[in-house]
C-alpha cells in the first residue's frame, strides 16, 4: 500500500461572548460556507446554537478554518481509502474489508484471515 498525504479543512462557527474577551463562547461544526452541520449535534448543542444566532448583540460570530494534514493509503485488497495518521497501535485496519496493514503500509499477511 502506498502512503500519501493530503490536507483537509475543517470549519467551525465560533461565537465569542462580547462581555468576556473571547474567553467563553460556543463553536459548532459547519461547511466552508458557514452553514451549520446539524448531524450529530445534541439537542442541547442545537439549542445553544439557536440562542447564539438569535442574540447577535451578545456574541461575535465568525467561521474558523483549520487545516489538518492527513496521511492515507489505498487498500491493496478493495481500494478503500484508509487513514494512516498514527493511532498508536502500529497497525491500520481497512474499514471496508478488514485487511490489516503495518504503519509502513505493508499488509499484515500472517494475521489477515480474509472476508
Ligand atoms: Zn480494504
């Protein structure tokens, strides 16, 4: 398996409390256009978001962009993309077919049982 690198971007909507020098506030996942991603947010988080949006006098609002370097490879077996950022286990497992690889990208043949 070949190791490759790419940069992905994550976006968050940040609300900073105007009374507190930016030390308190809320942040929510969003897309590159600043549209909130509601998937996976708790009811409590959504309520907080609505509260922030409805009180622009209380919060500074901006979209923060974070770039993340990702190391990934393509599974020799099924072609799925596998994240190879170091997870501390010394091995990576293909999420699609279950094939295992060492961090070098070499398949763990002795343990691989196939599916
Ligand atoms: Zn695979």
